[in-house]
C-alpha cells in the first residue's frame, strides 16, 4: 500500500503543477514563450503512456497520463486561441506606411 500512496501523491503533484501552469496561461491571456509543439509532444506521449498503462494494468499511471492528456489538449487550445487573437489584433507599435509614429 505504501508504494501506491507514493504513486498517487506524486501523480497529484504532477497534475496540479501542470494544471496550474495551463490555468496561469489561460488567466493571463497570453501564451508568449509557449510552443505549441510542447503540447503536441505532450499529447503524443500522454496518449502512448495512457495506452501502455492500461495494458500493464497500472491505474496510477492510467489516471495520471489521462489527466496529462487532458491538460495538453486544453493547453494547445489556449495557445491556438491566443495566437489567433494576436494575428487579428494590429500591433500598436506599428504605424501604417506614411504615418508618423505616435508621440509619448
């Protein structure tokens, strides 16, 4: 039972840590410095690890990797949403051709 408790505790720490990072990304409204490839890799790895964990019948890792997969899916949706919003919003520091820059 001791090893199971360590596994579940570690799973909670990992999921809360990653979940907090994704929440912070959503709450701040920016994904600057966050690569979508981080989430693509996490989705791929978490899918494989979830399948493997089911095959070896390890429920600590099934739950952990399934939750990590969900966090990666949420994370990539947030990154894509932020990137789309950035493309639609004109940059304030860019003046149209022929216009003088705004004075401070």
